[in-house]
């Protein structure tokens, strides 16, 4: 029997873990081919590619981002090839099986729950009515839903999909799990439907990590719901990665901050910068909200832990908030936002509650007055605590946080604004969003350069004082992040330092030895390509170090910006006064 397993990934660089597990599980009895697509490809092109395979069975892995397109593709395939058997699996078809099969007569099978053993039974020809975890149509085309299948207790029985790697994963994001399940039971999450945590053998995980690094993967994204639920196990994985000391790869973990004790925090000083990335779900700091969603957390400890990790400057932290939760009104969300923003994580991700199929919040949706469209992604429009108009405001604020905070291109200019003119960070983003809306800036796309110009225009429109200090900070942010000196309109350059002068500066052995010792033997013409020297009318570092207090007096300062592989490596104030006066 020719079997194809497929899915529509959200991006080309993504890879699907579920279908690879299934392929490996049945390798000995029936080789399976994997074909992956993306949601950006046309339905016609995907159908055409699958049709040419002349498969007996095609299985689709379904999620909220691909279910609608998947159903169109499956329906079309069934029209042109009536004998093809269509199999669906994944979270989008596991919780309302009967209605999906009733509404879509072309679906032959649905696997629900953990799929490996169920898929094996189906492929091996076991009688359909004896296969737990399977829904199917009998000879009379009636829908039959068999009993659920027990969880796989021994995860070592699942062969690894990463034993041998070719070039298929090179420069891609690979989703990986070292465990299944979660110790917590948050009511908005599907992990709450599975009790307990099971772990893959540690040696298997290490072998997979070694192979993924060797295969040139750009990021390994662990999908463990709480990676650090078992401190010893998670630490051993991280230690192994550090021992391998890989280059050009990043490991992403979802962790729970309040589980981290002092010994773990001491250990986290050691990883090199950029090797690890943490995603930490806060969701809300409103205790009534936290209790309503069944979340176990301690925000005071989370704040202490994340601030300490941030002080190490080696691990990027992404902290999540969710709007639309029970008891979280607009003002309550404002407080949650400010609490998390105060940590200054590398990214603050604002999400909006999705009532996922099978989640407890969806089952009890009437209790909180949730209003939402019952089509993917099932995002809440309003509830008993927050209005749709307020959700719209938060969506605009979320967009500005993404543009002006999460990218890291405006760090000092935004901090200056908040420090000097707003009581809280939320007040700034709220005010900026009103300006953004009135200027209809949401109607057009924006380059990075235009975002600098918009922020300057906003500042000038507000008639805030200390304009010179703000402009110099904006200029610093711009050059620091862009390796350009074509500045936004209204930002002045200090023009008395020419390329010829910079050439002279870079011949100064004392300066090179002090600030650029690794470039001692680099020819000046090559070093010029890595350097910008720009004059500032204010002492930028004094403003930053003071906590963004504005400076009234003008004092010309020159900053050397040094870029490595076109990315900022360091910047230093340098004394070039004598060279300029020559």
C-alpha cells in the first residue's frame, strides 16, 4: 500500500514532527513517504503534487493554521481520485470527530489521541473495529468512533525520526520533544487534557541533539510544555548542548520560571550568548484570572528569576501575556502589561485568547460570556470582562510593541519617552496607538527606516521638551542597529568628521589597541567597512547610565561603532578632537 503523510506548515523553514514519528513507527511493515507544503502554496499546486503520487492513502496533520486549506485539498483529491483513502489527525480533528466526519463525507479515517500505535494498526490491516483511537466509516458509510487509546507509557518504543539526517533540515527550524505531557493543567491549553509527564530516554535525546547539530539545523524548538519540570533531566540536556559548543544554532525551551532554584540560576550563567532561548508564559498577573484558568504560578518569584537571568546577558527571554482571559478587563490587562514590561524581557509577546477545541475554557464558554467565531483560530472577540472595542485597542498596542519593542531597534529612544513623559509603559503605547490610528498608519506597510521617522514625528507632534536629547538618542539607536548614516529627516549629523579624518583615526595604533585589538593587523581600507564614527551633541552614554535623564548642555562626543558580519559588536566613545582640528 502506498502511503503519503503530509501537512501544510506555516512557513517553509518549519518542519512537522508528528508525521515523522508515524513514518518511523511503521517503517518495518510499510515504508511511508513524507511530503510537506506551506499554507502559502496554492490549493491547485498541492492537490496536483499529491495526485501525481497515485497513493492509496494520504494522511494529513491538522492544526488551527491549516485545517481549512487541508479540508479543501482533501475534498478535491477525493473528487479526482475517489479510491484514495483520506486520513486526518492532529488537534484540530480530535475533539469534535463526529461533526467533522458528518460535514465532510470525503474523510475516511480520523486518528485521535497519540497516533503512533493507532497508525500502525491501520497500516497493518487490523480490523477497523478493533483499533482504539480510530474513527472510520463502516460498510454502510456510518461513522464509528472507537474507544480511546491508552497513552504510550514507554516512549523509547517510538523510533527517533532524527537517526539519519540528510540536507532536508539544513537551516530549518526543527520541532523536538524530550517529554510528553505537562505537570500543570491550564484551562486554555490542550496539554490539560493529558495527565502526567513522560520522558524519552536521555541518551536518545542526546543522540538526536548531536544529529540535529550535525545536520545544520538553525533552531531546535523544544515543544515540551514545561521543559524544566524535571530539573535534573533538563539540566543534563542543556549541559550536553553546552559541551558540544555548536555554532549558528539556537535551542528554544518553554520553561516555568517559578520552578527555578538558586543552583539552576547559577548554572544559567554559563551558556554562551545566543545558545538558549526561553519562552515563559505569564498570561496574567491578576490573581483572580490566574485562579480561574487553573494556572500555578508565583509572579514575584518569576520577576526575580527573569530579572536575574536577564542580568547574565546570555539568554533571550520571551514572556507571554494573553488578553481575553476571565476577569481580565482592560485596566487589569494594563497592570499585567506593566508588571511584565518592568522586567524588560527581550520579547514581550501579547496574544489573544483562542478557545481551542477540547480546552476547558471552551467547554465552559458560557460561564464567562465568550464571544468568538467558531472557525480557526477561534479567537475571543469579547467576554463579560472586556469589550470588542477594547480588544481592538490592545491589538493596535500589540502591533506597536512588536514593531518598537520586540525588534530591539528603538531601545533607548523608547525608554527616554517612557521615563520622561509617561507614568507607565502601557500609557506610552496606548498614547502612541491613538496617534497611529489618527494618522491611519495601520493602512500601509512600513520599512524600518520609516518607523524611526514616525517615532520622531510623534515626539514633535506632542511638543515634548528635551527634543535635542531625544533626537540624539534616536540617532544612536538608528546607527547602532542599521550600519547606515542616512538618517531620518530632522536628525542632524555632525559633519566635521570626514572620511579622510576617519582614515586617520584608524591609523592610530593606540586607539586600535584600546578599542579594536582583534583588528590590529587589518588594513585600514578593510577596517573602514566595519566602522562608523559619528558625532553627537550630547553625551549619549551619560543619558543612558543616568536612567534617561535629559542633558541640557551640549558637549560634542564621538562614538565609534564597530560591526562584525554587519551586526553591531560594540560601540565606544573615542577622543578624536586633536585629529579633527588638524
